[in-house]
């Protein structure tokens, strides 16, 4: 059984992770809203969008999942 101080450390770590995920979520929603406002179909910007989305996909793949999430 864990001590109250050990549990508090776990709670603090989880709260930090939640804050990080909320920030990431807000950033992604902002990005989606901006993409909706922009003219994605314009061929002049196609290469830039493809590169940006490629980087986003790569960052997602590089994210380390914990063993139980795999």
C-alpha cells in the first residue's frame, strides 16, 4: 500500500499530464479552426500543408506510449 505522500506525487504527476493534454487539445482545435478558415484546396499551399501534416504524423508516431497503452 502506498503512503499518502507517494499518492500525492502520483496525483501531482497525473494533474501535470492532464494539463499538458488539455493544452495540446486546445492547440489542435485551434489549428483545425484555422484550417477551416483557410483555403486548403489552393494548390499554392498544398506542399506546405502536406509537409506540416507529415511532421504532425511523425511527431504522433514518435510519441512514446506506456506499455499498458500499447
